[in-house]
């Protein structure tokens, strides 16, 4: 069995095989959630030093294909996250263990208790994002740049965020499937618990957890 490794390249360099997503998709909208405060922690995560989205080339090329499909339908990609440093995942885990910090509970996880985050699968100690194979995103109207109504916000920790949740309207589910269909057609596999999360298949780095910061 292969051993997992952690790669930390030199400062201010992207390792070979990684790119800034907006350099390949110039009209995509970057909303790097973990570089700011609009996320489940309410603060920037470790390793996000700039509001940029870095992706493995395989994820980026798949997103280029999806963007081409969606552009013909009048939509643009809005990307929340792709590559995620291991130090950010470790930061998520520390946050999950700090039961006193509940500042974002009304917004991101109103129906679950924070101490259940790990057991319920909302926080993982190892992430496909860190292996460079996943991306979190939505779509916006090309003319207005308004996000389509998906029935829940990004990182809403609740069954309502499941792609086929019965709690959303027909229109909201239709919007989710516009994104889903484009991503599947572009080589991605959807995640059954998050409408915004997709992983490229096959994985480019299945045994490597990267930890270079986003600068």
C-alpha cells in the first residue's frame, strides 16, 4: 500500500501541475470563501493568504470544459474553493473541537450540534481538496452575475444541501442540475451530500496531501 505524503514547495511558488483558475477561465468569478469571513468559521483559514483559487491542472481543465458548456446556456462559473492546503484542514479540525466558538451556527449549521461535526461527516481530517482533485462552485447569470437559487448557501451543513433534497423547490433542484450536468459532462463526479462539490476522476494525486499556501 502506498504511503500518503505531504508536499510543501518553496514559498511563493505553485508546484508543477497547479494553476490559478482565473488564468484559464478569465470570465469566471472568484469568491474564495476561506480567504475571508463568509464561511463556517467566520474567519480566514490557515494557508489562505490571498483571495485566489488554485486548482490542479486536471481540475482546471475540467472546469474550462464546464464553463464552455454553461456559457452557451447563459451562465458563468463562480468558484468558492478548489485546492485546499492541509494546514487549512487542520485549522478546520481545531475549530471543530472548539465548542465555545458558535458564531456562525445560525447561518451555517443551525440544526446540528458542533460536537457532531466529525461523526456526521461535515468535517474530515483528510480532504479530497488537499489532494487536488475537488472543486466547490456554483453558477451565475451571465448578464446580472446573480447566483442561481440553489436552495441553500455554500457550506450549509444540513440535509437541505444534498443535491436531491426533498426540501428544495423544483426550480432550485433544476438549477442544481444545470451545474451538475455540466460538471459530469466535463469529467467530474458529484458528491451526494453537497450540491456544490465535485471531484475529477481519476484523481491526479491520490496519495499526496499538499500543504503549500495560497498566495
